C-alpha cells in the first residue's frame, strides 16, 4: 500500500516519539508546520495505520485512545501523578498465559496488563 504524504508524516512523527500519543497531541504538534492538517485527517490516518499493523492502537480504561509504535506484546504503566504511559516488559509471559488458560479452561491468546503508580520521573521530583 502506498503511503500518502500525510500518513507518512504522521507515521514518522510517531516513530520519532518515545511516548504513547493521542490524536490530539499529534495534531497539536503537527499543525504549526502543517496547517492543512485537520484533527479528522490525523485521526483517520492513525486508524488506517493501526488497521494495516504499522502502529498499535492502545485503548486503556478511562483514557482516550493512544497510539503505540511498539508492536511487541507489552504492558503499560500509567502514572497517577503526571498521566504518562510507559511500556512495561514483564518476563515469563508464556507461563502467565498458561496459568490463566488453566484457571479459566479457555484458550487465552493474549492479554493486556495496565499498571498504575508513580513513574520514575515523578518519584525523583518528590
Ligand atoms: Zn509521572
Ligand atoms: Zn506501549
């Protein structure tokens, strides 16, 4: 699939960021240099990018959707002070899935854990 200019712009923006951005944040940052962009365009391109598997849409409880460049399975830590979302890589995930499958007698193929707490940056600020 051929990338449109706008989609490429948005994709590169996500790839160069280390955060889990919302459509609003991406739009707010890009529109200064690209006044032709609209929030709708940004959102549509983000949705398309996640549909073709270039990025991952991250739907967390009580949060607006964010977009993740990290396609590997991983968990997230939401800081209760600054609201940032950090990647958490927890080992032994296969064992965890096995245990969960046994416990529920289901075939569990993936999971999503969200940790809540105070991020390292906020801990240092206090
Ligand atoms: Zn924080
Ligand atoms: Zn992530």
